[in-house]
C-alpha cells in the first residue's frame, strides 16, 4: 500500500499534468500516459479518495436539485 506522501506526490504530478495539458505523467521513475483529460480527472478523484481514507476522513459530495414550473 502506498504511503500518504506517495499518494500526494502522484496527485501533484497529475494536477501539474492536467493544468499543462500534457497527457504523460512521470513520478518516481514511473511514466503513465493517459488518453484524455477526463481519464486524468478520474485518476485525480481516485487519489483524493485514497488520500482522504489514509488521513481518516471522508469526502462528502452533495448534489442539490431544485425545480420549478417557471410560472
């Protein structure tokens, strides 16, 4: 299992890659190539869940839906 610092290093590499638009990430001598930014986003979300679990906290996401008839 990866340590908290390893997970954070991987997340930072993915965030830097996403902001630069590059689909190839290298960390600790390992290289991973992603097909799209959506795939990078999913990897970042997965790492954030792992980091939260390692820190002993949960990620809570809320979705609020409101509707009206437009009258």
